[in-house]
C-alpha cells in the first residue's frame, strides 16, 4: 500500500506546488535542465486543480509548504539550512518561514499534560495559560508550579503529530529517490541522506525527553559562559510529550528598539552571539543548531538567553580540529594549508591535484577578503566553497552541514545587531585559542595521556600477554622458525603501548 500512497502524496504535492507557483521557483533554484522544467510544467498543469490553494499573501514556496502541513513546514525550515541544494535566495526565503498553524485548544493541552504527568494540571500548576507560542510540532504555555511558585514554560506536542510525520516522511523518501533518478547531478548532494537527517531530527523533536536532556547538557556545558544563560529543565514535570523549563524573561533578539531600550550595547551583543556559537561548537562539540532570532532573547541584565533545543548539533573532536584548521587557513589566507587539510581528512579524492585545488580555494577566499568589513560574509564563502568542492569531487559532508548552516544563520543574527561587524576579526581569537589548546604540544600530551588511560584498562592482561608472546617466540626460535606475524604484531603493539604510556607520563609532567 505504501507505493500508491506515496505516489498520491507526490502527485498532491506536485499539484500544490504547481497551483501556488512554487514549482517554477524550485526548479530554477535547483538549476534543473530546461527540458525537465518544461516537462514538470506540462505534467503538473493538468493536475493543478488537485493541489491545495494555500495563502495567496505568502511567497510561492512558503505558500505551498504551509498548505501541505506540519511535515512540509518543518522540511522547508530544514532546507533553509541547505543553500547548496536550493540556492541562497530560496534558502533566505525559507529561513524566515513561519509556522502558520493555529494553536490547538487549551482543553486538549491540559488533557495531554495530565495524561503524560499522571496528575491533573490543577494539582501540578497553580496557573496554566493559553498558548503563548504555536509551532508546527508543539506549542508553549506559561505556567506556575503549584508547590514552589516557580514560573515555567510548558511545551506540549500537537496531538497526532507523530503519525502525521511518519506518513509524510515515507513520501519524502519516495520523492528523493525520484530526484536522484531524474537529476543525476543531485546525487552528490545525497537527497536521500538529507531525508534521513530530516527524519532523525524530527523524530528527536517528537520525543521531548530528548530535548529535555539536550537542554540539561547544554546548560551544564555553558554555565560558566559570561553573558549567556539557558533555562533549566524541570525533570519531574517533563515526559515524552511534555517538557517543562524555567521561564526565560527577556525581549526578542530581533527587536533592536527593545534591546536599545534596555541599554544593551548591540555591537557587543552581535559579537557575543558569534563568539559563543564558535566556542560551543569548537570547545564542546555540542551547539545550538537553531540560533535564529526567534530562539534567542535578551534578559534585562543584558544576558543572552537561548531556548528551544529541538535541533542540536554535535561534531566529534577530529572533525572539530579539521574545521578549525580550515577556518584558520582562510583567515590567514593560507590556501595551501586549507587544501592540505581537505586531502588529509579525505574530503577530496586523493587522485586530485592539490596545487590546483589550492588555487581554486584562493579564487574563493581572495574576493571575499578583498571586501570591506561590512561585506565580508561567511554565507558567500560557503556558497563559493560548495561550487569549488563540487568540481573536485568532494561529497557533501553531512556531519558538517549543520555546523556550516548554523554559522550562516548566526552571521545573519550578528549582522542584524551590528551591520558593521567584521566576522573574521571576531572569529579569529576564538579559533586561534582552540587551535592553541588542541593542535599544539599540550594537545599532544593530552591525547597521549588518554591513550595511556585506555591502555591502563588492559593492564591486568598485559603481563600474561607479554609472557605468552615471549614463550611462543622462544619456542619458534628453538624450532629454527621465524616468529609468526601475529606474535610479531603483538610484540610491536606491546612495545608501542609501553612507549606511549611512558611518553604520556613525561609530557604530562612537563605540562
């Protein structure tokens, strides 16, 4: 039944895109061949009457997505993070895609809270407001805890939202497969992997226990960051469909007049947003991946407040070091080093010419750095970089896409606060500090110490293993045979382990 169902969903989606005028916009943004554009219009036109009308006041793509429902709205928001797929202009439009769904009733929300938490709302909360914000997946109510009097935000999932998303995700996979078949060039961008990433993000958002855990971890990581705060989760009032956080009082980050009224220096605030994001990404490897103005507030004391932790980014330590070196290489205009890092990390096929790649990177960086501070743009750099890496056969790095797109969003937020901000000047000390801590002698000592800790866990087995290897080597020598490869490798490993442990101890003592 899935095949016909997905086909119908695809037909209805295409008809809605045709009826709203979004079809032409999307095909142009994806640089579809003219013949394919014509074919899509010819095939779409007879079915346009099957499509949803949407709100004529909205731009075409936004109109189509909001008409098709929550999964499409959420997918549109995800695509706003992928200018490499939809183009910079459409990505910009989708980034401001607003959730147009009306809130569900207060009665339904109270019933869900009572069912999830096992007690009536009146028992848990002395106050429970109408929705103060409604999104595609959930809505938020302001409440007051009955026994402590603490003001909190209670997030409640939309009824039936998980079933609706699972139904639409099947259709998305079907559509991605067709796109890869019809547009072979898009295979480099791995549309099916984009849907897989979308599915993992959305399913994570549909279990608010995971978002509660994300909030708790992010709060713990950032508790020492000056000028930044994260509302703490209330665990006993959170469950799969309900999440309760401390209430965050502040003005929206997008309201410059309100920020000025607080007496907060917007220039410093813009720089702080960028520094904090880079610090979280490089230092912790765990960052808020949805840092647009709607998820940030400014407290009366000037602190930056982050909330909505449904989309968090995570990158391993090796990728962080690679990313930092690439950033630092561009900042220093050391394009040869940027090229070397791409090859060392395996991002670019080894059979490509590194010098030619370095020259191509120079063609990306020099026009950007030739601009004055107000025009230097991470978004432009990434856009040009996508074009260059495509020519050299580099596949899209899914583990870095979230980091890269969040950087673009954060740049936009920072520039909205301070149009004169020099992105690279603000980023440089953060990246240099990370490199100093993680790519120098101190980092080597730390890595070796960690290696010694791993080896130490096998300590009880080492004497017997060494003795057995030596006895086998002795017996083979008596038989006038060469030691086996396995025993030779074992001895090399044990020798290396002992050397590593000793070197780690020396370096740790020196530092």
